[in-house]
C-alpha cells in the first residue's frame, strides 16, 4: 500500500460527494453528499499523517476537528431543513432557492 | 498481504455505498447506505493505524450522524417521494464536471505512487495514538480545542433555536395557523 492508493480513494470519494451535491434534488440528499466529502478529506489527512509524518499525530488531530465541525454542520443544517419543512412543507431545492419567505 | 486485502475490501465498501447514496431514489435507503459508507471509511482509518480516528468515526458518524439522517428522512419523508425523480436535470453536466475533476485529482495522486511506509514508521504507527492526541489537544492545540467547544455550543443553541415551536400569536396573525404550531 502506498500513499497514492489512499489519495486516490479520497479523491474518488470526494468526487462522488461533489456529484451528489450537484445533482440531488432533496436537501437531505445534499447534506449526505457533503458528509461524504468531509470523509474524503479525513482519509487524506490520516493518510498524509501516516506516510509523511509518522512520528506525530497532527493530521489525526485535524481530522478530529473536521469531524466536530461536520457534526455541528449537519445538526444545524438538519434543524434549518426541519424548520423550512414545517413552515413551507417543501424539501426540494428548486422550491426553496429564494431566500425570502 | 492482509493489509492490501483489508484496504481493498474497505475501500470497495465505502465507494460502492457512496455511489448508492447519491444515485438511489428511496431516501431511507440512501441514509442506510451512508452509514455503511461511513463504516467503510472507518475501516480505512483502521488500515492507516489511526485507532482513535477509527473509534471516533464509528461513534460520531455511524452512531450519530447516520442515525440523525435516518430520523430526518423519517420526519420529512412523504410517500410521493418514492415516485419522483431525485436527480435534477443537469446531472449530465454535473457528471462531466466530476469526470474532469476526477481525472485531475487522480493525476495528482499518481505523484505519490512511490511513497510507501518504511519499517520504522510502521513500528511507530503501531503504537496507540490516544495519548499523543490528548497531549496535542491540551498542549499545542489548546486554543483551537477551546474554539471548537464554542462552535459546538453555538451549533447546539442554533439547532434548538431553529427547531423550537412557533409562537401561537405570531402564527394566527398571518391568518393561517403555523404548521408546526401544535394546534
């Protein structure tokens, strides 16, 4: 196993996430795709830590920070989507792309 | 040898489930496959000897975020969603953009092809990462650590603020009762 395999895995996972975020219609699908992108970044950080700086754990610490930020993001995102669904009864992106009520 | 087998199987699980997450029509199945994909990523962390990340991934992502997604899908799902298309009209353009970007990224990844972990690094990485991580978090990274706790606090308050029930007078003022007003 070389570093290249891990970077390639992270790239493909990230691209799948980008594709989902570009093409899904429902807001929850887009949030799931964003989670996939966060995970791809985490794989890259852990792999670079292991192969380029194996004596330290800085990459893993960064990955932990990203996990925390992702958790906060998904909680706030789902709360917003739930609020919009309660008020407007809509979850598809083309119905809620205007920022005014 | 076993490392290669574990990496390939875990990467296959993560990638196939990720493709299913972005293509399936039933959103509940999407959320379930998201959990599987995140578990595959946890296995990849295992092959990288990142034990603390492995456990955190299982705890936070598979046990927390995937379950939260399933709850959200169940709260907001309708039966008509199963017959509607879940992908917008521009999926071909999106596929093109993603293919070009993927070609560029994989070209970059080829540059690391000769970079294998050497033996001393392998021995060092076999140690548990929990203790150095704890030292780092409360040493060099103390300020970001505290800032992250602030961010989590703000997220918690924001989630409560956005999902609270609407006030009763406000909803009757508009002429129609609020949908989540509990009346």
